[in-house]
C-alpha cells in the first residue's frame, strides 16, 4: 500500500536516479515512468501533484515527446497525462494516474485473445461496431483474390484478432482459397482447412505455402467433405484435441456453383436440403471446438422466384441448434468489383421495375459455444 507523504517531500530510492529533464534525456524505460507516477500518488495536494506530473511534459510534447511515449511502448502516454493535468479533483487525478500506471505495467485480458484491456485505446484497428464497410479488399502477399466467392481477408483478420490468442488453432471447414489460413499464418495462429474441391485445394495450398511463416505455425488445407469429415482425427493428427475458433464461409446455397461434387453444398437440391447439410458441418465442427470459444459464420441471403430468401438467418438458426449462443450480428457491405460495377445499371433498372432492393450486404454471425452445464 502506498503510504501518505507530505507534499514536496523527497523522491524515494526507487526513482531517485530519474528526474525528468535532469539526469536522463534518453534511454528512459517503462519502470522509471511507472515509479515516477506511482510516487505522485503520495501527494495530497492537487496543485503539487500536477506540478510533479507536469515535469514529464517536456518529454511528452514536441520532439522529445515521441521518444518517451515510444520508449514506454505506449503511444497514448501524452493523452493520458493531459487527462491527469486536466483533473479538477485530487481523487480524479489519482484515478487517472493509477489507470496509467496499470496501462504501463499490467496485462489484462479476457482470456480469449491477446488484447491488453489496460491499453484498449491502442487497438483502434480492431472494429467493435456492428457495421463493417470495407471499400477495398486487402490484396497483399498471397491474398490474390483469385477465387470467385472468397471473402475479403479483413474478415478473418478481425475475427482472429478478436477471438484467438497467438498459438491457438483455427478451423475453416469451407476453406476455399485459404483466405483464413493465410491470415492465421500472418497472425501467428495455427490453421486447419477443409474444402471439397480438389482443384481449389491444390491451388490454395500452393498460395498458402508462399506466405512467409514468420511465427512458425502449422497450416494445413485438406481435401474433404465437411459434412462427414472426422475433425477429431484431423486434430489428433496434429497432437491437439480442440480448436479455439471455427470460421465458416459456406456457399450461399446455389448462388455460386463451386463444383460438380454431389456433397458440395452449392449443389443441394433445395433450401431445406442445403440447411440440413450445413447443420451437419456445424455439428461436426462443434465437437472439436473448445467450450466457451467462438464460431463465426459469414453468410448471405438470396432471391428465388422473386422472393427474398433469408438464408443467412436460416443458417443462424441452424447453428443455434448445436449448443451455441448468438453474441453478435455484423452487417458487412459488398465491395464493388469490376464485374459488379459493369452490371450496376442493369441491376438498378431491374430493382426499380421489380420493386426490390439490390443486395449490398452480407452477415457475420458470432456465436459462443456454451460451456457444459450452461
Ligand atoms: C464461399 S466459399 C469459401 C471461400 C473462402 N472463404 C475464401 O475466402 O476463399 C465456399 C467453399 O465451400 C466449399 N464447399 C462446399 N461444400 C463443401 C463441403 N461439403 N465440404 C467442404 N467444402 C465445401 C466450396 O468448394 C467453396 O470453396
């Protein structure tokens, strides 16, 4: 516990060697800043406390500022110090100091990802809103976008960061061109993929092999029918019992025919038969998903005989049958491809004359597997 100290008393031994602006102009480390701030908590007078914190200012602002923030590995240092200096009461200032000390010294996680909640401000690349608009797909590295019906890499990127930790295992039972597997490699997660189309698996495997594997993770794409695949055996072949995330991007029934194989969900004979096959994949994969972890379904709707078929929601209901709790629904835009741009006017005319709306969105359904007994 921090003992009370008279205002203006001397600096304790732990940080006596560091007074901002004096001895050390460079090479400050986290610990010195933490100690300096923690020491400020002893001040019982707001003016003196601010005076002490303000001594950090020359290092936070202007040219020197970067250095200190960067050395602390915390770019929001400046913002947080401003908040302390703007405080109107001693209690508030102390609260902000304690929070900043935590940001610099403690790692707080929800247990399913590597996000440090004490430094949540740093993660401005992670989307937390339920509307995702991507105007351009990520086409870097092996993400060539060669596969008709693939998803934008930003989807698995967001999902993997949010729902896995480094070293976790991700399963994609409709792997297609391997977009999620490539993201796994980039983000240091192990990836298992299955796809029914042999030619797709061949080409995707070649692309995946080209992706630099900086974290040395395992990534495997197999040919198989996910309605009957033995995911336990696949996991065991890698020495694991469970995966920590399932990402699914099935065909949207028959909108795109992916191949001639009868087991291909895009060749189902009716919506009901499609949903039944899809349900089998959910069942098969759920048995290897660790309790309490996430299954993410990317799905869209379709028109049939002038009627909007809410396929996405029908699939959503199917997942819920297998012990999953729906935690979020994200709506994502369809970005304009050249082919779509060429057809835009035609579709607009059809929409105006037929009284319907042109699909511009799909869904990302987020489910959490219930823990046993829940
Ligand atoms: C919408 S695509 C997935 C695209 C993938 N997310 C990507 O970015 O490339 C659906 C995939 O499911 C595959 N598929 C269809 N039925 C399947 C089944 N029964 N088992 C495994 N894969 C299947 C198709 O071959 C197709 O590659």
